[in-house]
């Protein structure tokens, strides 16, 4: 396990989409916390149905936000130094590429893609569902890579459906954030 030094504590946003593998975000959050990250969880509205919001809020010490705040309300989350989208669904990937920021999660992804914040996306599309072969899916993965997003999509290496281990996901952040 890699341990971040206390002088390099960084904020990691974990964007969780509505998927049957969304429960794995709890493991990712725990591992990131153990490595010294400050973690904030932002699920898509559908993602809230697949996670234990109260448990993740308790685990991170921050509210789990899935909706935009009112402009007059203070922002309760610190700004991110890096973002992981885990799992990234077909819907979220395609909206993100097009800049459709109709949810807080996708809005943050669009904003931070423009800011060049280090982002790792882990698509969690069920292999052979038809979605993985849809032209928009492959196009979106290519576009995100062109935008500078680090996409981990190797379903043959991480079956079924790109179940990338959490430690592998976090290890992909290291070269993106550089020396701290």
C-alpha cells in the first residue's frame, strides 16, 4: 500500500454512477483514506440508489452530495486535486463528452476536465450488453482520452465488465498528480 506523506494530503473526489458495481466505491474510498487522501463522494442521482450515503458520509467526514447547491449556500466540500469516476456508466461518459452538465457529478467532471484536473475514469459497462459495442461508447472513451482524461478500460484484463481493482485505480493517479 502506498502512503501519502502528511504534507501532501490531497483532496480526491470519487464520482459514483448508478451501476451494480457502485457498491465497490466504499472499498475505493477506504483505500484512498488509508493512503492519506481527503475523500469526498459525489454520486450521480442514480448512483445514490446503489451506495450507502450515510455510511460514506460518516467514513469521509463530508456530506455526500448529488445535487447542485443553491448559489447563496457555502460550498461544504474542498476543491479536488484529483477525481476518480468509479464506476463510470455509459450514460455519464456520453453526457460528459458532450458537456451536458445536468447533474452535479457530470457538471463537476465537465468543469474539471476544462481545468485539467487529473481525472481517472473506470467505465463499468457490462461486457456483451450491447452498450460496450455501441459506437457512442467507444467514441466517448477516445474523446475523453483526447481531453486528457485517463480512462482505464480493459475488460479482458479485468473481467467481468472492467472490474478494475481499487488499488490499481489509485495507482493510476500517481503519475497524473506528479510530485507533491
